[in-house]
């Protein structure tokens, strides 16, 4: 359950960073009032970018939900079978140690 909270916090911070960078990008686009002062204003980004941003947000939300579900199921399985989980983790650790030790 602690890992679930950590992963959720990390994913939320990624979402916040994404929204912050999007706000910065939007604020860096010159306003139409700047065009009235004699310089030509660049047109706003095409709506395709907005659709791509929405798609990215949806994918991030889906990732958060999938990771949360995965950790919840893993925690239930570990709680239901603690001995098997410890033995399995030990075997995986030994296998990784042997593979890394050969290099």
C-alpha cells in the first residue's frame, strides 16, 4: 500500500509538471495586442496540438489507473500468499545476482 501511494504521488507530480510546461508554453506565445504595436503576431498553435495534449493527458490518466490497479492486485496476492512471495522474490534475486555476477 505504501508503494501505491509513492507511485500515485510520482504520477501526479508528472501530471503537474506537464500542465506547468503547457502553461509556460502558452504564456510564451505573443498576444494579439503585440501585433497591434507594429510587429506581426504569430498565429496561435493549431488545434491539433490541443488534441495531442488531451490525448497525452488521457494516456497519463490511463497509466495512473493501470499502475494503481497493478499494485493493488499485487498487494492482495502477496497478502494472500506471503511465503510463496518471499520464496519467489528470493529466487528472482538469486537469478539476477548470478546473471550480473558473470559480467
